[in-house]
């Protein structure tokens, strides 16, 4: 389904990152780095930390460094030439943990979500329900960095998580969503972002990523796991007939490439968003999806920090459905488990040994929707399976709650600039406030319909 021109465009993104020599102030090494490891004349590759070596002006200075620096020096030399190596097994000692990123870590609880939950629970008069509601504050979700203004919160959480890890002796893992592409949400309207391609969007996006990287770099003891850009690549698989998506294609690819490379440079474990069973899980979409994700992975240097894909983000599908919802008729991959089992081999055959995470935050109740594509504030939804690495599948690293349940998917106010008619369908709870803001009535249903119960 993709044209040769499309892949030519993809491949054209590659040379900048496999140049023989890195530019002055460019990256030249570090854990997960597979780009150039030598520097342009007049500069020397110097190890700044385990994750980042940089081409600095002048000759090499002997580092007065710790053992971690020397281990990373060796990674720089052993990494040379890996840009063209594709064997997933040929990893050096500098590569990240091969296994599950959650292993050995405790997930940091977002204070922001905990505060939303506390306020939401306090507004419930039924004391039994209020107590169940309050307990949700202990369940980890992801922090959505959906605008530059959220980045200072990341710094606060990292610092807090670092201190917590030191005081408790249990290392902390912080879960974030990278979500600020220019012309974001190209096939819908509810989550339009702050950047536009026509107005310097790509440069602004790179600035957004740079600021996130600068924060993360300061706290190497906190592990960070990121979901990369919900819906964006899936829209490039199926929605290029939408003008805004066609216009955004090149920019999305360049921006996602930048995010993957920069976040890998500071040791962030990443899962690219891959829609859900009812989107890319249709048999006709599996191969084009696998080709795109594998190409994006390859263009980003096949870093081992790019663990794989996130599915069902902010959606409602079951991981394993007791029986197919009638709306899934015609798709043999009617739940996330079937979708993942179908997609993984296609990815592997394209050279991407991906593992998965699956959002089950709002998947507690099934058979609620009129149509599978309905995504906005679905009536009757309940909190789902709690986050766990005990997933029953070696392909699935963790069940997660990516969407903080209780935050709105989109407004039902037809006068709002971000109004999407999906949010006024008969299966969407109304009236609904703007995307991302607290939706108390929805939260109360999630609590009372939680499965397993709270
Ligand atoms: C985007 O693609 C999905 C999956 O094919 C489709 O259901 C949806 O209608 C498309 N959206 C638009 C706005 O065309
Ligand atoms: C709906 O949106 C319009 C335009 O933003 C706003 O003026 C109006 O107050 C909103 N109505 C409600 C009920 O929120």
C-alpha cells in the first residue's frame, strides 16, 4: 500500500544520522547510540556521561573520570559501524537491559493524577464508592507531556523519584507519553496540539524533545519508559487520504526519528504507539504497519532502547476478550492479544524484534460501543486489569494504564474549536469537557464499573 516514493522519503531521512563523522557539538557515542562515532576535524569525541558523548572543539583531554565513564568509552569504540549492523543479537556490553524494563523497578506514582483522584473521590457522597475511588491514586498511569508547559513537571517528578529511590532503596521508574507533534491528531480534532507545521513546528518539536532530554539526563538513577506519539504513525498507515495527515507525513517521520534518537541517548525505554486491534489489527493493515514501524526503528539506528510498540492507548479493547464483540465482526484479530500475536511476526520478519505494552486502563467492560472506531468517553467503561508485568505473554512486557482514567477524551461542545463529532455519538458520555481535563461523571463510572472491582 506504500509507494516507492514513500520509502524513498523515509530512507532520505537516514543519511543525517549515519554520516561518517558527527558535526561539532553533535552526538558521537553513548549507550544505545549507533550513529557516527568520529567527529569532524577540529573536534574530539568526548564522553559526557554513559549516554552521551559529544564532538567538542579542540583535542582530546584526558578524562578524570569514574569507571562508568570508561565503560562508556569502550561502548563508543565498540559501537562504531553498528549503524549498518542489523543483527538484534549482536549487542555489546553497552546495550541496555535485554529484558523487561520494569524488572527491578517500582513505578513512580504521578502526584498530579493522585491529586485529581483525591479531589474526584472527595466529591463522591457514597462513602463506599468514595473509598474505592480514592484507591485509584495508588495505581500507576503515564504522565502525558502534551505541551511544552508540562516539561517542568517532568523535572519535578524526576527529582522526586530520584529522592524516593534513594530513601527507600527501591529504584523508581517514571512513565511518560511523548505527545506534541506539529499538526497533531491529523485524522481527528479533539487533541489538536500547540505546534503547527506551517509555523516552525518541526523546530519547535525538536526544542520540546531537547528540553525533555535535558531533564532526564540529570537523573540517570531514574528509569524512564515512554510511549511515543499516540496515533501518529498509525495515521500514516491508514489515514493518508486525510489531507492533514498527508501533509504531516514527512514531518511526523522526521520528528519521531528525532525523538527516538535523542531519548535513546539518555537511556529512555520506548514503545511507539501502534493503534489497536480495530485499527492496525485488520489483516490488510498488518504488513504495511510492520513495514512502517520497522523502517522507523531502522532509521533511528535500531537502538535497543526502542523496545517495541504500545497498543490500545486510551482505547477500550480487551487484552483477551471472552468472546468477540459484535462490532469486531470480520476481523479475526478481535482483541489486543490476537493483534499482537499477528503483528509481532510481521515486525520480526522486517528486522524489528519488538515487544509490547498494552493499555488496559479503561478496558474493564466490553461490548459498549456502537462502532469499533468510536473512541470518545465511551459510556459504561470501567477501569481494567491493573498494571502488571505478569502478562501471560513473552511478547508483552507489561499491562499498563497509559490513559489516566477520568481525564476527558474530547469535548462534546460543538462550538469548541477542538470539537470532534465522535464525542457527541450516542455511545459517548455527555456533556463532556475539553480533552485532558477532569471529567467527574466519567470517573465515577470508571470506578463503579471497574473490572476487576476496586
Ligand atoms: C482513519 O483510519 C481509520 C482506520 O482505517 C478509519 O476508520 C478512520 O475513519 C480514518 N479517519 C479518517 C478521518 O478518515
Ligand atoms: C462551548 O464552547 C464555546 C466556544 O469555546 C464557549 O463559548 C461555550 O461557553 C461552551 N459551552 C459550554 C457549555 O461549555
